[in-house]
């Protein structure tokens, strides 16, 4: 948190912006001189945003380079500036279109055969296309409901949140396993990837939440959201729906820190899965640039940048 501080020296009023942050057991104070005399509240607000941006970009992160952080901050600022310019009806239409595309892509990555147009018919018009399975229909409806849940949820990432989100994802598809950790070993068809035994899942999920909370100040919010998402996939805590869940959790954490949601395109499925496989081995060299590039593409597709 950055605040405005006034100091007096030789009868002059000196204005500073100050960040007082606890790192470990110590408080670290950073300040920036912004001028003498009276400064309007509007100007201070502008200077505070600039200072906060400088702090974020100059900080050394584990995986993101300074140029990556600068790109992310530019994308975030541009996104929210453009969003604020939209009228209420325009913003609602933007969200409807974006979340329809997000639902289509996330489901298609997992094998759902609904087209973008068919997905829109199902979730926006209540129309069921011919030749599609009930599972595919519910996957579309459930995904949109899961998005609405994450948008309305005001709490932090917890096991209860994850279990509730999963119960929505598998509603009317597999009620027996919805919202419950797996109790058997899982395999991905056509893959030699092996996941840990099911009896380890509850403790691994507790460890995941613990690391998330512990590392909030260590990682950039973008880093943390992606790392948690990838660790979730590595654990593979559910019988079904892990891929959709991982992307929803990623976007939930991005949204909490005011970063735009990321819509991973189905047309990039193979490249995306390649980056995920490397991230499962704690090699994040591909996933971060891939998702930054994807976010840029998302915003270009909606004429935001």
C-alpha cells in the first residue's frame, strides 16, 4: 500500500509517496519525493499509480523478467482503462462474449465437440444442438455457472472453494464424484504421465493452499496464479475436470489481483499442453511466455490493444 506523506523542512512542505511493506520479520520503507508545496489529490493519485507501477516492475521476481512485468502492467492498465470507457450495456456484452469464448475453448481443449456457435446457443439461448451428448451440453452450462461463481466469490483460495467449484463443473455429469477428491489412480488416455496415489491427494491439496498463502509476497501475482494452477494439474486431485479447474483457478487468482482473465485458445491446444507438461516438472520456461502472449492475443481480438 502506497500513501502520501508530508514532511516539513526549513519551513517548506515536502511531499513524498511511501510504501511500508513487511518482508519476513522486518518492515522495509521505500519513499519517493514528488514535490514541494500543495499538490492536488488528483495529481497525487496519478503519481501514486506511477510509483506503484515502478515498484512492481523494479522488483526482482523468481520467473518473470522486468520486460515481462512491464508488458503485464501495460496490458492490465490498458485493459481497465478501456473497460471503464464502456457503457454498462457494452461491458455486459463484452463479458458475455468473452466468457462464451472462454467456455468454448476450455471445454474444447478437453475434447468437447461443441463449436463456438453451438456453445453460445446452449449457454446464452438455452437451445440444445442436434447430435450432441448430454455431457457436452452440461459441460457448457456448468462452465459458465462456475465462472459466475468465481466472479461472485469474495473469499480467498481454500479447499472448500476448490471443492465447491468442482461440484459445479461435474453437476449432472458425475454427481458421485462432484466436489470430491479422487480415491483411485488416474491416467490420461494416450499419455504415459503417471499421477500420485489417491491417498496422498488430501495432504497435497493442503500443502498447495499452504504454499499459496506463504508465497503471496514472494511471487508476482501472475507467477503465483500460474504456479498454483500448474501444481494443481500435477496433483490431479479429481477423477475428471482437472484441466478446466486449473484454468478457472488461474483466472480466479488473476482476477483477485486485478489482472485480466486469460482465454487459452483451443487452436493452440498442442502448444499449451506442451507448456503444461514442462511446468508439471517445475520447468516454467514455456508456460509464462505462452500465457503472456495469449493474454496479448485475447486483448487484441477484442480491440483493447
